[in-house]
C-alpha cells in the first residue's frame, strides 16, 4: 500500500480505499470513506464532508445536514482472555474493535432552507468553494 495517505477517490475494486455512498430514501444518504493507516482521522472526516457536499449537489439539492456521524465502523471479533481458555472452559467474550480509518455518516439533503430552525444546514456549494481540494496530511 506504500506510505502515502489514501487520496480522495472513489472506492473501487482496484483501490485500497476511497469514498462510497448509498441512497437510503429520497433525501437521505450514507457516505463512507475507507482510508489506510497513513491517513489522519481529521483528513478522513474532511473527505466525508466533501463527499456529502458532492452527493447533495449531484442529486439536485443545495443543502445537507448531518443526521448521524461521522462514526467509526466497528467489527466483531472473539477475544480469548488467556491461553488456558480450553482448560478453564470459559466462553469467549466478544468485543467491538474500531476498524482503522473507516468512517461513515448519514446526511439529509434539502432543496431549500427548512422552516425548522433546529436543523443545522451546510450549504454544499459554499462548503466546496471554501474547502477546495482536500489535502492529505
């Protein structure tokens, strides 16, 4: 994989990391970014927000709101407390282990500013204009 951070790119069969997204309903999407261990978490978070802004505009919306996340995904694995596991006959314990640099978030998109003032909106055009090309650090 080399020693460089994961670039901002679409996740594909030949790439080791990148973004992906999935439409959940008319205006709700999941955005995910998978990065190698040389990509700082803050860069992964910026990549998520950039992709969220792009998804918003690509689907005919102007604004988005983060409704969940960014969250690190977790995987399940068994943990054996000691080498004497089979002798002690204790059942194995399962623990959640964060998967390094996999983050996802759910966004809701809006065509116009909603009347509900509790919604924290991000203008997708302004976000992309202000933050420009993401830079790996």
